[in-house]
C-alpha cells in the first residue's frame, strides 16, 4: 500500500483489528494461539474454557456472537492492536469504523463437518443438517465471505490453509508475520502448532484450496 494511504488509514481508523476468521472447527483457535504467542495479544473475555474438543482453549469473546443483533458495537474498538476471533458468518456484521486485517483459515470441508459432528456427539446434541447440504452451504458461504472481504475498503485478507500450516508451521508463521508487517516471534508461533490435535482428517484430501 502507498505510504500516504497507509498514514491516512492510520489517522482515520487507528490501529487495525487483526481478525481471525473461518468456519467453526477450521483452526481459528490455533491461529489465535499462534498470534498471542507471537506478540499480538488476544482480545478475549476468557469465558469459554478449554474442553475435550479444544484442549488448547477457544480464545473467544462472547460478544462477537451478538454482532448481528447489537446496535452499539463500539466495544470492537478495544480490539485495535489485538487479535479478535470472528467466525466467517459474522464478518459482515463488524462495524465500519475500524480497519480489519483478516486472516481466514481454510480447511478441507469434510474434515470440518466431521469435527463439527464429533463436537455435537460430545454434547449429545442432534445434527439437523445432512453432511452434503452442510458442505454445499459452507462452500457457497466461503466464496461470499472472501468476495466481501476483498471488496470492502475496511478489510484486507490473507488466507491460510490448515493442512499446510500443520505441515510447515514455520512457513505459515512467517507468512502471517509478513502480512502483519513483521516483528512477530515466528519461532514461538510455530511452536504452538500441535499436530496431535489433528484428529479429524481426510486422508485422501490434498492441500486445501
């Protein structure tokens, strides 16, 4: 970006909000933990504690769940200079008085659905949607979310692939560091990635696209 434009954006919006986004069970918690370890503090209320589905913690702020319905979203400004986890379905609900650097994590849809189904089983909750319908919905939604983020002047977008991040944590960490302007502890970020938590995997899937 042109330096003058960057300065103008800084003057207008202040520090950017780093938004970690993606579908539920796509690896957003892992990214939040990486950023926090690397030097971008997580903007979280610590209300949702770790469990069997996310032993490393969720790194969430409960108010993000109400973004679509809240009229006063000024609290999001407190996320400037920090990392905020926002599922991709809620990107459009973010207020337009901030600048967002979005890191969107992508994962094989079959793995996501398998992981979501496992979580529902752990909670003894019914699954009202077939896997095929869920996959079609997620696929169309991700296209829409990416188009929105790329066309909205308040957003900038980087895509990270879950499978590739697990295969080469240091390269993924360096890519994120470069996207955010440098200065992060990439070694600490890479050390956060725990391949043992890759429990729902599609053995036949190639790199995510």
